[in-house]
């Protein structure tokens, strides 16, 4: 099979970038998936200019209804190209095909449909001013597109996260320059083809491939023609991008890392909790920003939960993405595996006891070059240990006992991050009470990962800045101009 070369997509066409290329390998077996042309400063500049030209052309005159219809056409084309997107995503990430089918590609189409509905229903901020002297004025805020928006995303849910930003940005009339992760360039390339097929005007969607520092990511975030940056990725990268945006005070939206806690109370339904914990710890091999890495368990059921998790982990089946019995894929790359393995070592050095996992699994010869790692559970780690404070971003969790509700809340909130928490209890009042005291962007009670696309999504502290979802996304991608009209005759005071 010939290995494809993935190109940058600028102003409605794929362009040649004869400079540097990099190889994307399949984390399942180490084979080459694609050669990728890296966008240099010139290509990034061309993308920014194409975006600007689109904004200055007919795109800005397109009505909201027509933009909503365009978003629905994109969603329809995603459905039509579902299997191509699926193959691209699975080849890049190695995740089980069933997971990519159920979550990644399905959510990509849903993202466009959701924002088509939301943009059509958006209303204006309006207020009637009534002064003590009898004067009246009508205020209403018109929302204009932010402009050329840089969209930079990670590798864990590549198409889902990318479309979660592109859909509202286009819905609001912006032009986007998308930079997928160097580890997952393929589905974004299919999406560029879809943009042409759906009739998206040239320059509204641009795609540049490349790495971060001293490469495409940096060229994009430091480009003065970019009007705003929306980024999902590591907290330290967010901090670098914030500095890049500072000189021209451009708006940024950040969805960053997490070190998410689960709080398991003794009154919880043990079987349901175990199922929920397994999903929240091991989905996508633990490579979801919302995954649980800290599990606080009330002492009376600590041993039952620990034993139940171990039993279930032993039943996980690591394997190839298209094997229907596979539950768990590899990590994204051998480089990422080095990081995760370093935490395995550190956990033991810091007094942790590995209940299950903790190493590299034996895989069949055809998969032996993949980035496999064993799903792992620790006990005995101190709440303040490095492993319990830093994001591992792998299939791991540390279990820690607690006695009282107050103690559980204190431990869960004692972190530099603030993305998500899940509370497992059969006590309704406790569920509400504890959820309300979590310093996180999203707190679940007796579930995990469930979302309404209209609700706010994001994190506190090192986990991010701003919120996405519903009106929160529409606000980030627009700039309001308030218009104040006097309604009374005479001098305007
Ligand atoms: P990363 O920060 O290394 O890379 C993310 C993207 O930023 C990539 O496209 C990369 O090329 C680019 N990049 C890297 N350095 C850059 C720079 N200096 N300038 C501009 N761009 C740069 O993150 P990752 O390893 O790809 O993803 C994993 C991280 O993402 C984890 O921390 C995870 O928690 C986080 N994440 C957060 C959310 C959320 O919604 N909060 C969702 C998914 C992933």
C-alpha cells in the first residue's frame, strides 16, 4: 500500500510545501501511516492571508441562516465520509474502532449540528435604560466575528476536539486556521476535503500541519494577523501560548490538563460505581483530559472497590483496533509511553503498591512495536506524592482512603488543576452538596463523560481559561459592539 503524503490546505486547495516533512507512525505496530508536509512561516502566513481574504469577501455577508445550513451540510458530509474519517482516526491513534465510531466521529457531526441550531437561536443582549431624569435609551449588542482564529488541538480526541472549536467559529462567521497535533494529522486532512465538498467558501477553513515549538504551532500563535487563539492541550503549552498572545493582547481560550478525582462514598452502589470508575480511568487508555487519576474511597468499602477494580482490570483486553474483543488500545506514541513508564517507576519509589499492571504487556509479534502499556492501579501513595499531583495521561489511578465527607472534599480540591470530578453516592443530598463544593469546571454525580453540548465546559487553575459549549463558545468567537439609541427627545444626557 502506498503511504499518503498529507498536505496543507489553504484558501480552499491543498498546496505543496516542498520543505520539511515528518512521518506519522501507527502506535499499534510502529508502521508509517503518512508523510506529512510541515507548514513553515510562509505557509502559515499564506493561511492567515487566505483567512483575512475570506473575511473581507462574501463570507462576511452570509446570513446566519445560510451559515447554519452550511454547518448542516458539513455534518451531512461527515456522515457520508464516516468510514474514511474512522479509518484515519484509528490509524493515527490506534484506539479501538468501536470507541472512535461511537464517540469521535459521531461527535464531530453532532458538533456541527449543535452549533447550527445554536447560532440560529442566538439572541442579542438588549437592555432598556431608564434614568431618574426620565430619559430612556435602548441598548443592544451586535456580535461580530473575532476574525482569523487559530485552532490548535491535541491528539487524544483529534476530530472531536477540532470540530468542537471549528463548528462554533464558523457558525459565528470567523475564518479558522487549524493545526492538528503532529501525532494525529489524518482526520483533519479528510475534514479539509469535506469542507470543499460542503461548499465552504475558500479561506474560511485552512489547515496547517506541523509541530509546536519552533514550528507551525509557534509560527501561528506568534503571527500578528491572528485575531484569537483557541487551544486544547497541556497546561505548560497553554502558558507558552498565553505569552505569545500577550504582546498584542489577543483573546485566548484554553482547555488544558487535569488530575481529576473520583469520590466514592460508602453508600454508593458498588457495582455501578465500579463500572463508572473503569470507564473514567481507562477510556481511550486513560488519554482523556477528563479521566480519573485520583480515587478517594470511604474506608468501609475501600477493600471492596480496590478488589473490584483489580478484577475488572484483569479482564481488559489490549489489542488491535479492529478486533471486536479489544477494549484498550496503545498509548499515542513510544515517546508518551516513556513518560507513563517513568511514573510507574516513580510510583514504586514513592511508596506506592502496584495492585495490577505497572509494566509493558506481552503482545503478539505483529503488535510488539506498538506503544503498549498495562492498565495500572496503585494504593499506598501519599496524597502529596508527585504521582498523585501531576497528570500522567495514561491508564492509571491511585486509590486513597478517607473517613469523612469534609476530608474527601479537601483532598479532591487540593490540586493545582480544576477540570472534573465524579461523585459516587446514593445519597441525593450528599451528591448535590459535594458536587457544589468541587473546584472544577464539571462535577458528575453517579456518571462520567455525559455532556450536554449547550452547557459550559472548561476548567479552573491549571486546567484552563474560559469555557466552551453553547453560548460560551459563541461569546468567545465574537466581539460585541453595544449600540445605545436614545428614545427621548431633547438633549442627550
Ligand atoms: P500539547 O500541549 O503537547 O500539544 C497540543 C497541541 O499544541 C499540538 O497541536 C502541538 O503541536 C501544539 N503545540 C505544542 N507546543 C506548542 C507551542 N509552543 N506553540 C504552539 N503550539 C504548540 O498536548 P498533547 O500532548 O497533544 O495533549 C495532551 C494534553 O491535552 C493533556 O494535558 C490533556 O489533559 C490535554 N487535554 C485537555 C482537554 C480539555 O478539554 N481540557 C482535552 C483534551 C486534552
